[in-house]
C-alpha cells in the first residue's frame, strides 16, 4: 500500500534508538525524508550509519526550550518545512513508590512532558501558519493505567494525552492533525531499566519480573518497536486523513477497556 509519504519531511525526536529509530526506518522505506534528534551525538552517529547519509541528525537536549527551538530552525533551514513531527524523546526514570520525592516527580515531568511540549509548541505553530501538517505523539499507556514504579512518568503521559487532544481540537480547522499512540511495554532499552525498579518492588530477579509482566498481558508478550512504528507511519499518512485527536493504545490488550 502506498501511504503517500514520498518526499515528505519527517522530524523524529528520540530518533537515534528504540521506537524513534524504528519509525525512522519505516518512514525512509516509504520514501520520506527524515531528520532525527537526540541528546547523544554517539547514538546519532550510530543511527545515521545505519539509516544512511541523507538523514539529518542534530544533537539537542529536548528539555531545553531554546535548544529545541534552534533544532527546529536548523531542520527547516537545511531541509525545508516539516510535514510530520513524531515525538518519541524522553522518559521518566522508573522509581519504586517509596523512593519518590518531589524532585523526582519534577524531573519526570521535565524528562517526558516538557521534552514533548518544547518541540510541539514551535512546530504546531509553523504547521498552522502553512495550513498543513501532522503530529504523532508516542506517549505511553502508563498515563491511563497506573503502575507503582511509573507514577511520575504516568502523570507526564496523562498530561500529554490532554495536550494531544487539546492541540487537535485547536488546530484541526487550520490544517493540522494531532494524534497519539500509547504503547505498552515494548522491547527497548528502557524496558531493561524499568525492570530494575520492578524487581526491587517485587523482590525477585529482573528476568522473573519480566515473566510476571508478560503473564499479565493477554497477548502473552511485549510489543516490538516495529509494531509501534507501523502505526505511527500510518497515522502520519494521508490514509488517516480524517483521524484527529485519536490516541491509539497498543499494549497487547493489557489495559483493554471501553472508554
């Protein structure tokens, strides 16, 4: 199926690894032009070695609004108007509940919520001024289903769902679509980091904590980055042109509910 993305410019935050990198691969396969950003120049170098020389890679700290705005300016100056923004940068550190402090809550919001808002704000306004554009926010199911070790990150995710719905309502009439994806646990490096906190809470080794998590997922397994990327690429395409404000849950039916 031709998704109609050939020649489109896609900016992917957190595009050097995990879900962001999986998205970059698929957008390139659809003929899109791709720019990726990450805090780590080493991760960007590794990603561009895989993706190819045509990918623009810019190191930027997404928690810094000025650095983020400069990154957006550079992308548009070097490659042209951004047609699609995929946000996948930032994650709050998973923390056992008894170890939470106000500082950790604040750091969680800065790592996940503001790392998204800092890029959403300039890009959605640029898109609205041009009368076209799509934003796909990769958020997380922890914003709907609380997990004891993911309370700070879950709070940030819940706020991002509101931002997604609110921006969609605000800018749909100006040619901009804003949608979201809520992945459940997916096979990325972040899962390994989270298992350390889970194993501490449960008092079991990380591999046993993972087995218990998988046993609670009706599909019987964690997701794969490519599965989340498939949805992101579809939602960004003209094939999803009447999809506004939707937030698609992809968690193997772990949190299935009627809403």
